[in-house]
C-alpha cells in the first residue's frame, strides 16, 4: 500500500479530513524548502504538494508564477527538488510528498529516469498539470512501476466520460479544481463543488481533494464538509512572497497560516 493511500485511508477511518499544503520548491531560496516542509507537517499537514518550478506555469496565477520565477532564479531544478525530498526523508518517513508540476522538466530527463530517482528519494506521487489523460499511457506505467501514485486534475467542466477516463488512470487521490480559472482565484461556490464531487464519486472510490480558492479557515471548513481533503497553495506562497527577505521567519509564519485551517477542519467534523 502506498504511503498516500495508507495516510488518507487512516484519516478517513478517523472521520477526519486531510490537509494538503502546497509550496514551490526553491522559493524563496533552495535552502529554505526543507525547513518549510517540516514546519507544515508540525502545523498539521497530512500530505505535502511540492511544486516543481517551471518557466511557463499555465495553470497557475500570478502568485505561484512569481514563486516559480524566484526559484528558477536560484537555479532550482528537478534533480535538486528530488534531493530535497531525500533530505526530508531522513527525519520524516511518514508524511507523503507529491511533486506537482509540468511535463517539460520530466521529459527533458526521461520519464523512466525521473520515476526511478523520485521513488528512490521517497517521493510518493506525481501530479503533472499538463498531462492529458488521453496521453497518459506513455507516462503512467513508468511511474507506477516505481510505486509512484499518479494524481490527475478534474475541473467543473469535466464531463462524465472524462471523469471515467481519469478514474481509470489515477491513484492516490483525485484533485478537483474548484474554480474555472487559475490558482489563487476567488469566488468559491461550495454548493457547486459538492454537486460535482457527488458526480465524481459515481466513478471512483479514491479520496477527493479540492483546491483553488481555499485561503483561510472558513473556506477550508466549508470545503472540508464536502471533500476528503483540502489543498491550500496560493495563500501560503503569498506569505512567502511577502516575507521573502526574512527567510528565517518563514517556517513560523507558514505554520501560523496553516494551523487555523487544521483547527477548522478538525472542528468541522
């Protein structure tokens, strides 16, 4: 059983909802990432999504685009990020880590080489934003052969046929994008989210994580009432941007930002 599956099944059996924070690896500088990962775990993270910076992050809004620019300015590459995970694993063997990014950096290094190195370092899952399910046959077997979960996105506009196709390929969890737009957008309609999740559950038993538009305790509690997991990214990355010149304070600041969401999710169940 994968670390992601084991973690999310345990949380579900406890009647709790999972909290999945996202940060961009290498932001604001590469040597800050490890401390931020540990701080997020202490503040209540159940899974960490670690963004792989890319020069053209088309699904991301300005906040994460700027985070990618800061990370790339320091030369943060895919192998560097995998090494960060390996370092994280020296003191945390329990928290699942998902790499979230785009196809290009993986294709440049070869999917087989990437999968082998990622698995050896302790990566648990991969979410490739621009990997269409119709093209996944060339990637999913290589990832699965190394025990990596393949996580896919679904959107408010995803028809039933596409949901079925994604459900056949996915493992770990499904990531539902709650808004029509990029990361960091506003106007979260929880009733619409609940309706779409009900449709998705007709086709899969995988946990459903909801992201985009979750920025505080209130939105986390509302989404946690209908989803299995809540993903928060832009709100944390904006905090990093705001205090990027004070890197020593960032672990505490991110913990302070995440802890109220953890509390809200636990009180809401």
